């Protein structure tokens, strides 16, 4: 979560937020970090009159990125280990377990045991009470993260990761002339950050897994006009 004089940026997990964080901290003198992956309800009351800016990603692409990023870690996080049966499950099985987490009380219990009581400001930064709220929600994991992050925000400006550079360059952020110039230079010169190496995301999906994401993350897919195979 980055607070600037004219808006607050909320960081949705693996959706271009690391790039936006660095851009703001580099280009906007008023920017200050007050948390990591924190939702709207954690914004201090005195700052809630500021507009909210955030990002979103195609859910099918999110799950591929998440899987390969965690698979490449020396110490994957508890969410990956629990949903991949200790790293032994393949992509389809792991994603099925993650997407249907809301209906699996045993996995939710395991995550509650593994997650901290309070925010730690790194990683997923979900607490035990956070993950408990997914139970019975009917949401895929990415939709759960999305709804948790933006709940309560009035008309947030949510930019699609797939066109992030162009959208940031055109977004009405209320920045001054010098800040805007620095931001445009950053967008032109700085490569993507915190990425994982993998093939095009459609190649990892079976028809069943593709359909499951369409069902469980349908709210985000519909809200932002995503479809399977988007660039």
C-alpha cells in the first residue's frame, strides 16, 4: 500500500504491483509505503477520502505465474506447499486445490495454523482471520484476493496488468509536471519486475482446469472483460 498526496495505491498479489510500487517510490516525492498487500479497510481513516488506484490480472494468467514463481523458490510459501501436497502435485492438481480452497475446510485449517495472527508486511501478508474468510465464499482464490483488497473502496481505478504501462501513462493520477515526466521515463526504461519464467499461460491448462477457473473466478473475469487466451 502506497500513499501519495493525490491517491492511494493498493497492491494486488502478482498483478504488476511491484512495478507500480517501485515507480511511485522512485518518481513521486510524496509516496510513502504504509503496508504490503494490505486491503482498503487498512487505510487510515484520515486518508480514506483519497481516490484508490490498483491493478488486476487475467485469473488464468495469475495462477500460472503464481505456480511457477513458487515452484522456483527455495522455500515456497505455505499456500503453495499445502495446495501442491508438499510440492509433489502437478500444475492442474495444485491449481484445482487452490481454486477450490473455499470448499476445503481441512486445507483452510492447515493454512490458519501456518499463517500469522497479524500482518507481517511481506509475502501474501494474509493472517489467520483473513484466510478463514474464504471458507464458503464461492470464490476462486484470485477473486477472493481481489474482493478482499478493494472491498469498501468507492469506484477504485483498477488498471489491467496486460496494458499497465499505457494505462499508467494515461491514468488521471493528479501528479505534477515533473512527477509525470519522471514516471514516463520510468515506464519507458524499466523492465517488468518480480516475474516468473514460463510459457504462454494457455499451454498449462487442461479443459477441466480452464473451466474450473472460469467458474470460480467468473466475477473478476466478467468485471474486467477477460477471456481465455488474452495476450
